[in-house]
C-alpha cells in the first residue's frame, strides 16, 4: 500500500494483458455487488478443511479469516471493509516482471477516478497535438515514429553525400607535401558526427591523407585520421594536442577523437602540428 498506488506480487511465470483485464473486470463486478465481508477465527486444523486460498506458513493457535461472501476466503490480519462496495472502482495501472513473478499496480476508489481523469487529460491533450481522436493516438504515434525514422535515414544519406563532396573538394584544394596531403580544417557549423564522417571519407578517397579536423559547434571536438599505411600515430598525437589544450580523448593509430577544453588557440595548434609532420 503506497502513497500513490497499491501493488501485489503474483507468483506466476506468465501474465497476459487479457488475464489482467479479466481480473480487473471480475474485481469490479464483486465491488458492484456489494458483497458482505466478514471476520472469524478458526484453528489451524479447521482452516485446512475450509478451502482457504492460502494457509499461512507460521503456526498459530488461531487464524483470522476474512471472507468475501460466496467469493473468497483467506487468512489476513489487516484492516478490511464491511462490504465490497466500500472499495469503489478498481483500476489496474501497470504490470511488470519481477524476479519472483509479476507485480500488479492498482488504485481504487477516488484514486481510481483521479488517475483515470489524469490519464484522459493527457490523452486528450496529446490527441489535440496530433490532430486526431483519443482512440487513434497509438496509431498516430506509430506514424510519427515511422516518419521520424525515414527522415533520419534521409538525413544520414544526405550527410554522407555532403561528406563525400567536402572530401573531394578538400583533397582537390590541398597541396601535396613529401608524398602526403595534410588536411587541416575547423568547422564552426558542423558537429562531431559530421567531422568523423568527413575524416572517414578523406582517408578512403585517398591513400596519402593525414587529416586534423575540429568543430567549435556546440561541444568542441577534434578528430585526427590518416589513410591506412601512413606512419603516424593519431592516438598519440591526440594525447599530445590535448595536453596542450586541455581536455580528454584518445583512439587508435589511424583515428582518434577528443574534446579540447580551450578553443582559442585551436587553429594555430592544428596548423603547427601539420607543419611539424610535413617536415
């Protein structure tokens, strides 16, 4: 029994939505019938012959039995209503798997009415936002999710095309030094995802690329990459750069990323690094 709801743990491996709805309907039927609830005391021996739902494991001289007229008989020492009608409507709110079985959360009486009102208010507001009927919300959400996934896939495709175009342009603009092309760029309007994608495209389009890329959009970030077979260690160079600028990061021989703490000297630092490696 909680401040907001009550729960009961069921010792069962399976519990379907149909079973939950059936149990809720039956419980409300018994409430509406306003059956009498009575209390009596019996011995353990007497209890075993009465068909109790569950016999308590602790031995006592007498057991306190709670009986819902022509419906249920169980041992319990708690507080009970005089008749089932005092309980009011019962609303099962949630079921969740536990280690021992299933936990069912429910509310009753005025709590059930208040919970149903809150639910409906949220549903009605959501329906308004989706320009649909309350009963169509799930269908509309699925539609929005499908559209969002399709839009995300399209954005990813366009981002890949843009990265390919950027890579082609940058490689065409970059002068070769000692058999390598050192690409150094800082993007104020692109995020980490894009510069990682660009680094991949650069090193795949050409086998002589060493790229030092950065972004100052949102959270500052760096990506160092080189084409397969190049002699440098991008992970070590990233650690060296972050020791100068502050921040954390790391990576492998061919690609590394990090987040610099200082960006004021970022462009100069990348240019100095590229100039040193050109020889």
